[in-house]
């Protein structure tokens, strides 16, 4: 399970401090505060605030009306710091992403849609452990919002596909006996795949819903979380938590790519 409360150590090597001093001067702020800025982005909301330039380098919130609120200058400095330096994302792609986000006044919000959480969890199915991916999105209510499960993938033990061997089937003349042979079909659970259309795929959320109601499924733990975002027109990125003893850590963009359409209806689970 992820450790949500881990912070960077309170000590930094002198050489590391000096290496970021020049960058802090170029940023136009105190080098010590620059180091704070580059330290772990510990929360998703903090990631949003930094991306939007709604937070000062020392962590203080900026609100509408503040001279630096959503400042293009600070956004051009902030956003590159939210990219995972170890993810191999080309500098040219990062530069284009930053430029389009800032110049087109594109901001991130938990409540703007096109932002999915992928939660890897472990369930026990009648004693057998299975890892499943839950897809969740924020749903707006009248006076608040909440996370809701919108999809389930990877229910391997309950949705395994079988190849139709042709050994069992509903006879093509079944209509002449008013489909009375359905009795046999529904008693043959192991070969049920032979009685449905060939491209049928069980809906994972429906299966999970049913099995939990039958009390055959027990939730065990969360293994990891990542987010899929398409809120910036023409762009898709993955947001993951990278906990490591260095400045470029916390919630970072680990995958960034252009998309053919601004806001697709679905987000790939990659």
C-alpha cells in the first residue's frame, strides 16, 4: 500500500544545495525556496495547484486576486518540475506541452472530467487472491463530489474466456421446440461460453457487483494508484507517485503524449 505521508529528508548534501542555487536565482526566488518547490509534490491537489500556479514556492496558497495567481511566468517554471526526469520524456515534448498549456490558458481540476484514477487492488475470490484494476472518476453531486467506480478490469478468475469447441450448442431448430433446451444450457455452467455470442465479454463492474453481493468476494488491499488525464486538449498524461530521496519526487507526470482528438470519450488503461 502506498505511503501517503513520506517526505524528503530534512537534510540535503551541500553539493546538492549549490547545484540548484543557480536555478533558484534564474527563477527569481530564494534558492532555499526553490529547493522546497522541487521537493516532493505530496498530494494530487498540490500537483494541480502547482500546475495552475496557484501556490507560492514556499507552499502558500495563491487565490484569485493575488498578483501571481495563475501567472504565466510561474507556470512556465512550475510545470517542467512536475515531469518525472527519469521517465525518458523528451525535452521537446515537455516544452510543447508547457507552451500549449500556458499560452492556451489550460488548467487542471479534479472536477473538470477526463481525469480517471486507476486503483490496483487485491480481492479474495472464495479464498483465491486476484489483482484487479478499478477505474474511478469524480462525480459531482448537488453540494459536493465523490469518487465512483466506473469500470473494472483484470477479473481473470471470473471472466476467463474459453474457445467454443462446438461440442455443445443450442440446436439451430431450437425455435421449433420453443427453446426448451435452454434448461440444459443454463445447467451447464462450465460451458456457458458456448451458448453466448462469440464476441461476448463479461462486464467487470457487473461481475464484481454481483459477487460482492453474494459475499463471495473479500477486499484485501490497495497495491497502487495512478491517474490518467486528458484535460489539456490534444494531450494525455499519466500521473504516478515516485517516492525517492531526491528533489524530483512525489506525484509526477510519468508518461506524456499527444493525442489525435482533444477529449476522447474513454481513457486507455495503459
